[in-house]
């Protein structure tokens, strides 16, 4: 797993949250447009792989698989 992907998943652990919104996840990558686009791509891949679950309204839930991936 690359470092940016790990940072996105680690943010859930650090914040002690099962669910985070996309704006919070942007903090894992930075505020410039390129970084935000990278975070969007990472989140899409994590949803496709089952590490995150979309919850509507730009919220994402970390799954058990996602938690295991950052241990």
C-alpha cells in the first residue's frame, strides 16, 4: 500500500471515527487541487477494494478490511 493511501485510512484511526466526510479526508492529502484529486482517486480505489464504504452525503465508513490494512 502506498503512503498516501495509508494516510487516508490512518486518518480514521487517528480520529477514532468509523465514518468521515470527504472534506476531512482531504486533510490527508493537502488543500491544493492536485492533492484533492489524488485523495478522490484514492477514496474511489478504497471503495472498489472494500476498504471503505460510501454512506452518502460525501461520508465514508472504514470497513474491517480497511482497519486491518493499516495495522
